[in-house]
């Protein structure tokens, strides 16, 4: 196992925790860079076991792991400081405080997926914009609390932002799009489908100001 570079046990509904415990008896997996546990039935104990043996992860996908809590975030923050990509979509039991305490210790993240995490609000986006200055891609789909104010924080502070997902964020308006057009000319992908207050006027302006924009989803 010690030569592994990538491990994917996504959708393992039965033995993810047991599989994690195997790591405890192994040598430290210094070469492991990518670990995907999408929708696996794993809990905080399993995450603790894994992170103990995987200090050099750069990509950690925990999307859909509905049994994990802030305790898992604490393990990740203290042991996985090399992370560049962190996917937490649908991790419904993690809190705003847990996210803040974790993300401040992961300053080199370039991709963060927070889809469907209702703890996400404008204050958290401000926090992210201050502490994750290398961030290029963020998914905020179905984060119903965020408003134009939160998007302004991201747009103005994240100079390299090139991929933004805000689908079904119904509090957003043209103000968010016009702010992106002003500050984020590197934007390559923008998904605002299901945002009824964003109109074609703002999207056309975005297209005129962001020449690298390749993917635009508006419906």
C-alpha cells in the first residue's frame, strides 16, 4: 500500500470504515495524493484513521459523506496541510465554525466545493476571501443564505477566481454578475442556473468583460 498515489472508495456503503482501519496497521502513505470517499459510509473515526496515515494529500473528496462532522474537519486541518482540492458537498452536519477553523489552516486551497451546505453564508464567504487567497474554483450551489454581499467579497479579494458555481442561490441578483465582470476577467466558468434575479443584461455584460469565459449556465 505504501506506494499508492490515488485511492477511490466512492459509494462504498458498507466497508469504508473497515477499509480505513486497514491504514492504521500500514506504514505512512507518503505518496498518496488523491483520496476519494464520495458518498461512502464513513464517520469521524474513519477520517481520523485515514488522515493519520496520509499527510501529503492534495485532493480529498468527502462529498456526500453525511456521517462526518466538524471532528473530521479538525483532523483534516491538523494533518493535511498540503491540500489543494477539498470537496465537502452535501456534508450536512458540518458547521460554519467548523469550516472556519478548518479552512484557516488550509491556505493553499485552489478548489473548494461547499454545495448544499446550509452553514454557508456571507460571513463565511468573507472569511474564505481573506484566508484562501489562492482559491480559483468554488462551488456554492444550493447555498441558500448567500447574497450579493458574499459574492462581492469573493470577487474583490480572489484575484485568480476562474470558476464559480452559484446555481439555485436565489438571493443573488445582477449585482453579483456585474461585480464579477469588473473584478474577475480570468473567469472561465460561471453557473447561475436557477437564479431568477439574474438577467440577460448582466450576463451579456459579463461575456463582454470576461474574454476567457468558456462555460456559462444560466437556465
